[in-house]
């Protein structure tokens, strides 16, 4: 189990190996859920949406603020086929 220090401002910095375990890169976000008994659950934040929204972004039924990159398309498709949230 990792032990992390708390700064005077009440902040905690996650070590690189924990971020890698979560699959979180710099600039991305994490979700924190409060559990009973003073425990928390930490997860990588995933974009909301679904694979159908992704397909509609491709066929023009949904308009995007900016075009998707190939990497974004790959990430969305992988999440959609895996049954997790992902989409435009």
C-alpha cells in the first residue's frame, strides 16, 4: 500500500506508478468517490457518451465542436467495443 503526504493546503500528489496503474496521463482527471468509514475510491475519469454517439459524429447526425483526431477515434472505439463509456 502506498502512503502519501498531505500538504499544508490539503493536497495529495499521486506517485507516477499509481497514475500509470490508473491509466491517467498529465492533464487528465480522476474521479473520487467517498465510501463509508473514511475511505475513498479513486478511478480514472472517463468521458461520458456511448459508441452510438461516436458513430453519429461520423455520419453527421451529431456535430462536434472540433474534429476528432485519429487517436481520439481509436480511444472512443476501444472503449465502446469494451462496453465502457466512450463517445462524442
